[in-house]
């Protein structure tokens, strides 16, 4: 199912990319020309030079990766200069807001110069910052300020493909004997029998006004040609690019589309064995730096890519659907959520939605604006996932944009205020339509309200961060009964054994959960909801906890040696 939905998502992404470039060209925005220059451009030596590892060290606390990340679309987060486009200085100005929320990591969607001039996944320069976002100096300042607050920063990295406008591809496309030709995937004539996401992935070098001979492979879009990652020089160049950023102090990477790195035929173009070797080599690069983190997008096989001989960490794709369904009271989904961590690695990062439509609409839209259900969904993944990712705006219940469809609907400017003109995002005209509920769901309206959704996220994040057992303990005791679910995590250190029990009632009426197999006679301190009575276990280590409708509880037991 995740793989099928992934395919639908990428068909939508391809259509969106074509539309974006057409619109940009029509308004003079410069989406990047489809036509390479008559003579291929000179390759800038600094963009392909070897980069040696030079670890600047890390000031982040131990286990910072086992925290809560915010996924941020820089273009849509905060504008600092009034041009209607979010930028790095704007993001830097919001670090205190993120710190107050309890965020310990940022995932920045692509910030490199790109042909699409929007989402950034059509990269034209892997060692630079998109001019509309700022400069390398601005990025260095963002890193410095984030690290001063104990916040790590990971970058989106696209190894599968470049933009067609990238100088390397412009050279490769220009002639069959060009020295950069084998950096991409070519055939003299288009092979037959191929279909990826419903389209033929082979594109003529002379199509779209281009020059050259042969056909190149672009699984996502004709303007995103795939690198030939079987070429060792290409793979090493990508690792040099990673070292370029790691040497500046970047704390890691989110890797895009790792299931699509290598193709071996029309029936063997996804999740090939070579992909894992490539990602293991990337892990090796990060291992030569202190406290770095790698997480991969692999919707088709998240568990496989989370293994140590591959990415080592991946997003828990597929589970997000069950989390949302569980919040609606779906008993089958509740059972799957409870059982998930019995077999899934703790290196699988939890989330509820992200920037791609195939992963689901914004949480507000999926749950019809039901605040209680949104809280349940958030608590489910925040309390069960050692590493968790919040999609910007989720913490205030941002809705998708009215009048937009596809992925742009999900990537609207952040709602800092209730202004229906600019949402406090910019002093100018926002680059895209605002969230449909900006007037009511915004940071200014919620920040000082202890009963708001924003305050809920802050409090739950603070709770999980105060309990090492939740992020580093062993998962066990998972049980689902109709609309009830419970699990516990146990961490043993020199200070003793810390057990945290978490119970949910996803139903519409009060329900009782039975605790068992815990130390007899022990008192479990009630941490959530705040002010509720503690629970004492009987001589057999049992107790019962009654939860109101659509609520959850967190209890802690600490045994000293």
C-alpha cells in the first residue's frame, strides 16, 4: 500500500512540476529553461572538487537525535525582507519560538539553487544556497544560533537526480562522447516495456528543445534526470558534497527517494540491493563526524532502509495512516499501532503528515478540525516514537490552502498571526495562498492559551523529553482492546530501572485499562494528565486506570538498585 500511494504521489509531483515551470515561465519568474545553451557550460571546479573530512565537532547534547524535529519549508516559514518568500534570516528569527515549543532538531527541505524555484528537489548546485533564501553566511549564522539553543539542523539531500538545468547534465546531454556523459543514465534508443508512476521514464536528449543524442532516464520527470550511481565517481562526488556541508557544521541529512537510486530493468527499478550499499557508504561518511544523524525517505520498504547496513534510520511510512485512523477510533488501526514497535526498529521515525500529498493531507484536514482527535494523533506518535517529526504548522492545526490542490496546498506560509493578508509571515505579498483557517489557527492566538493546541504540543514534547525511557527504553507490554491501547518502555541504567506506561482511550466514552506484569506494590506516578491521582499496584503487580473519552495517560515507576 505505501508503495502504491507513493506512485500516486509522484505522478502528482510530476504534474505539479510541469505546471510550476509553465507558470514561472509565463510570469517571468524563471523556472529554468528546458533548452541547454548551444555550447555546454563550463563546469565550476569548486562544485566538483574533492572534499576531505574536517569535523568541527558538535555542541549538541548526547542523544539529541532522539528528540522532536520540525520539518520546515524555508520558503514558507518566515520572510525577513518583504519579498514574500521565506528565507534563512527569517527562520533564524524564529529559533526562540521553536526552542520554546521543545524542538531539538530541524529538517530543512531543499535550500539549494533549483530549477523549479519552489520545492527545491530539482537541484542545480549542491554546494550553494538558493539566492532567494540568502547566502552561505546566512546559513552559517543559522547553524550557530540553532546550536546555541541545543537545536540540530539536517538538510534535505537529493542523490537520485539533479535538475536538467544542472551544468553536469547540460554537458552530458550535449554529445555522446562528452566526458560527463556517464554521470547520468543513457541508452542510444529508448528501451521498451518501462512504466514508472504511469509514465515512460526515458526521454530523448533532443526533446524539450534540447540538443544531443540518445535517451536519458528520469524516473520522476523529464527535468529531473537520474544520476548514474553505478559510476563510482558519481557516488564519491555526492559524498564530497555531504562533507562540504558537514564541515560547515551541518548535523546530518534527510535523504530523498532512496528507493529509486539504482535501476536494473523495467521490472527492477525500485528498492534494488545497490541502494543499500550506497546508503551504507553515506553512513560511513557521517560516522567520521561526531553526533550526526541520517534519516531516509523510503515509503516502499522503510524497515529495510532503517537497518544498519543501509540508512540506519528511516521514516515510519505506512504507520502515519494508522495513527490518523486510530485517532478516529478505528479498532483495527489501533491494534496495528500498538503492535508496530514490537517488531519495528526504534530508528524508524514517527510522523503524522509531511510535505507530500501521498503521505496524507494536513492533520487538521484529515481529522476535520477535531481538536481532541488531533491531540490523540499527536500524542500517539510523539510518545511512542524515539525520534519524531512534526510538520510545520501541525502544532497550531494549520489547514491546507483554499483554492489550491496537490502538494502546494500543503506547503502554505506559516500562520504566525491571524492576518488574512500575510499571516505575519511577510510584510509583502505571500508567494502562495495562506492556510484556509489562518484567522483562527495561528501562533499569536494560541501561544498564551494553556488550553490551545500549541500549548498541548509544547507540554507533550516537554513530557517526553523529561523521560529518557520514552526515547531510549525497550518497548513492551503492548496491548490493544477495542478502542483502548497501552504500552510501556523500560530503561535500566546505573541509577535504576525506569518504567513509563502509556495508555490511550480512542473511544467516545470512558474506558478502563488494566495494567499487569509490573513490580508488585509499587506506586506509579501520574505524569499526564497533570494533577491526576497516582496509581498503586497490588501484590500481583496489577492495577486499573479509567480514562475519559478521547484521552490518554502517562505513568512512571522508578526502581532504584
